[in-house]
């Protein structure tokens, strides 16, 4: 079966990395994947919210599901609105319970294999922009 596509006027291009900063986002997608060595992790996809000058741009972040790295997953879940008291013991995370939740994503630009790209430093709860304006860099807290 052939796929018909009209490529007239389509420019070849790439997205430039966005400036370091905090971006209001919604969780767009989350999936469990396996690393090259077979270890599971959650891949998070965040989309910059409408109304922002970079609306629609996406950021990706991974959280390892290895026991020694679960502290980072817990921090992400709290930033996405989970109550810390509910994050004790065995959990079952349902994608539909998380997709669409609002948060703030702290992003830096880094060079990887000669290409400048964005890296998510941390996911923060909604309202983190105001906290940074009042107390300084939230990543230092």
C-alpha cells in the first residue's frame, strides 16, 4: 500500500533548543520502556501549555524504576499533584490518571553528540514560577 504525501513547500529543518528556564506544561504522555540493558523506566512527555510563546513544544524526561532511583520518581509524582502520603508501599500508576496534569518543567540546554538540545532538570508543581520570582532559583531549594 502506497502512502500519498504532498511535500510541496515543506522546509527541511530542526527545532532549536529552547532557553534555560521554567515552562508551564501539561503531561502529554507517559510510557514504560526498557533501557538498552533491559532495565525499566518511565518516559514522560511534557507539552508547553497554550498561551506561552513556545506552546506545543515538547520535553522528554525519564525516571528509572530501579529501587535506588525511586526517590526521583516520587519527586516527579509529587510535582504532578500526588499526595506524598499516598506514595508509600506498592503503587499502580495508571496513565489516564496522569496525562493532562499541569506542572512546571525546569529545562536547560546541553550539548549531546555535538547537538544542543533541551534536558529536563526537574519537574515542579504548578506555581513554581511564582516561587522562583520570590525566592530565587527553585533548583537550589
